C-alpha cells in the first residue's frame, strides 16, 4: 500500500534535523511487515500522552462486558467500577511533526468517509427517469 508523505517547516525529519521546505512533497512508500508487525491489532480504546517532544499513543483492548457494565451504570446512575482491566496491544512513540502528519491523514480519511456516508440529491439523479423518458 502506498502512503503519501509530506514535509512541513515545523516538522522534524527522522534524523532530527529541521526541514526547511514548506511545500508538501508526495512520494510513494511501501511498508513491508517484519516479524509480528503484519498481525492485525484489535483495539477499542486509545490514549495519547506527550512527554519530551514525543507523543506516546497507546492502543488497548477492554473486554466488551466491562464496557457494557460501565455504560449500564452511567445510564442508571449506579456505581461503576473505578478501575477496569484492559490489555495494552500496541504503544507507538512519534515526534510531534509526525503526529501532525498523522492528524492530517486521519482528517482526510474521515472527510472521505463523511462524503460517502452523506448521500446527496444529485447522487440519486441517475435513478430517476428524465423528463424525456417514457416508462412502459
């Protein structure tokens, strides 16, 4: 799969040097799996922590029964457990420039998803007969 990459003036390159170009540069990139990285990670919870110019993104998994119990307690006004156990599936550390690039990519994905999810009137025009059409 190819991913667009861009460089920004506020971003820091992989070797830590500040990048001078303010013009995005698109290149094709193919990432190949190594060791267990080809394994799909199932996550239903995430958190982000920032420290020393790096963002640490944790992806975890909490059993559905614990999530359902917390939701039920919130709806009924009952007491929910103050602590739930989950499993850390993956931790990613990235520079803030890389985090900004990830943010842009996620916004593009969400924008495309919203366009597909919102049908427009003209999207159904090809289904409607035109004024010069006779139905028999």
